[in-house]
């Protein structure tokens, strides 16, 4: 089955620790995205990547880092510099330019990060 | 700045009735508008896309309208069912790099 997987589903972090959230897709999509979702707010873009070995900052990139070494994988590291990291993190992918639904995004199940 | 607004209050609808959700936007002229469904603790799932030159789009019991003059999209679910209960998000495409701007979503509750 094609889709996006995220792991872990729940993650607990102590203050001052870096943690890495995994995102893998087998949809053969070029573009991948990381969003943060907080109660009462729309999804906010952290980073996105349109092609392997390239990525761009989104609206709230401070305190986060990513890599895109493989087409299938786009891990997100939440660093100790992120002051309020407790949130629901969503990874998505899309395949721009391949038909009418050029920017429909397909989401993973999410990772809920809690800072203790 | 660009802004998307959806009703923050939950919408309670009796089963069998039509549910109508609203998405308003300002300072923006999107080429596309999309609607997604999100269940608690899950990622959003794409439902419908409507282009700026389309007035209406249908898919089974779902209907979306797009009024670029009013800067508004309406999302309708006809013959609503309890299984339709979820949060519905609207999103607008931003620029040529396929980024989306997201509304906060409206929680829909269908009562049996």
C-alpha cells in the first residue's frame, strides 16, 4: 500500500534535548512538508523540500532542522532551541505538476510531541 | 497579511440535514482552494479541490462553491451522517512552490 508513515506516534522529550521525528513515503512524490498543528490554529509550515538534497524554510523554521538525502525520507529534528515544541507534527507529500491536482497533499498520521 | 477564517465554534447538525461550512479569506487571490477532513489524532485527508474559474464542484454528498468576489468558499454535506463528524479544513495554494495556507478548521458534529 502506498502512503506516508511517521514515527513515533507519541514522543516525550526532556527540556534541552534534541529529538528526531521520522517521515517516510512510498508515493514517489518529489515534494515533502513538515507542519506543526496547535489547538485553534491552522497548520503552520516548518520546512518543505521540493527535491532531494534541497529544502526551504517555512513560516516557523526557527528551532527546527531537516534533511532530504533520499526521496522517500524527510526527517525533522526538534532542537533545544525551539522554545515551545509541544505540538502535533504532521508530515505531508505532494507531486506537483503531474495532473490537475497539482498540489494536493497527502498526510501521515502525525507525531504528538510532549516536552516534560 | 494573508488570512483564512473558518468558524471556530463547533457546528451541530441533525442527521439527515445539510451541513454548510464557511471559509473566508482576505488579502489573497488563490488559484485553488482545497477542503480536507481531519479526524482526532489523525492527519488531514484531501476531499475536494476547486479552481478559481469553477463556481461549484461536487463529489457524492459533498459540494464546494468558490466565490472569488466574496472571497469565500462554502462546503456542503448533504444527507449528513454521524460518520461525517470531524474537523474540516480549508486550504489555499500560495505561489508557484505549492505551499498551502491553512484555516484552523471547523468541527462538525452530526447528531443521530
